[in-house]
C-alpha cells in the first residue's frame, strides 16, 4: 500500500536527513516551528548553517517535488529561519537555503539544490 500525506512527508524527511549526513552534514534540528511556519531540517555544513525544505512525492502527476517550493513558501522559510537565528544567536554565521525533492516510487530519487534561494 502506498504511503499517504504525513507518512510520506515523514519518510521523505528521514531520507533527506540520511542523504545530508552521507554528504558530511550534521543535522541539528528537525521540524523547527514558529507561528510563521516550519523548517523541515536545519543542518551544519562545515561553517554554514543550512535551512532545508524537503518536498516528497509518490508520483509526478501534480508536478515535481521541487516545483512545490514557490516564492510564497520561500518567504515563509526565510521568516522561520530568522526566528531560529534570533533564538540561537546565529546571525554571525553564514547561512543558506537548500531544497530537497524526493520521489518515492519503485525506487527513491533525490534531487538536492544547494543555495536554492536567498533571503531577499
């Protein structure tokens, strides 16, 4: 039976975290929430703090996972990242925004876009 909704999203976030760890990153937070929204993963990549949006799909009939991260979602992620930085005195370190798209079907396909957008 195929995964649905939240179960699919949780599995995608788990796979994304494993993928990032294999790339040498350290996951420092999962599902960081504020009133403005949520960031799926926050990781450290050497000196950079990386805010990661994960989109998971079981098919492509509604477009790719990466296409689901539009300008409105980017602005929301930036607001939540600013709250994280404020709470954790993180404004002095370099930060970037990555997007990971995962397609789970007969196999798993992961697309990782580093520096997918900026805070402006």
